C-alpha cells in the first residue's frame, strides 16, 4: 500500500483475504481501476465488492485499460474520489494506473511539482506525465 494523500492510498491487486485488513485499517471505500479478466486468476470486481461490502466498505468499479488513461478517465476518477467516503483505497495491477488517474485528477488543484513528488514518495514516477499534468492544470 502506497499513500498518495490523506484521502487516497493505492496498491497493486490484493487478494480477497486482504479486504478485511483494509477495512480494519480504516478505509471506507475501495476503487477498482482494473478491468475484470485483465490477468488470469485475478478476483473479479463482483467478488471484491461483495467482500468489501461485507466488511462495511463501499466498492466502486472504474476499470481503465492499462497504458490508456484518458482525460475522461481522470475526470471520472476525480468525481468518484470526491463523492467517496474517505479514506479511499484504490487498486489496479501495480498501482501505477491509480497513481496516473490521481495525478491527472489533481492537475490544477495542486502544483504539478507537488503531484509528482507525492507520487515519487510513494514509489511511482510521474515525471514523464509532467507536461500533461501541467496542460490539464
């Protein structure tokens, strides 16, 4: 788990068994940015959602194709994050897609340098997105 802000922590795909621990850690919402069947054997969103809801969390499905994050995806992520009960736990295959979505969603809300630093502190290199973040801002 990598914390990007007080409101959002991102992660690679987690096993179903981890959801109870995520709830115990205080997370209120899970956002899945991973399409079902992206990799063989990954839990489906319906399995994740059922387990999350049983643990008292809300689950949001916003699948985004790897390597193809659009501005519309970032806008939808911003809306989901704004409406979600915090803190939010978001996941994809590696956490990178979630971090890209968060970085683009925060363009114009935070200085681009702060976005890139927060991502880097969490282990994600968003420097190549700096021009796109600046343009969105």
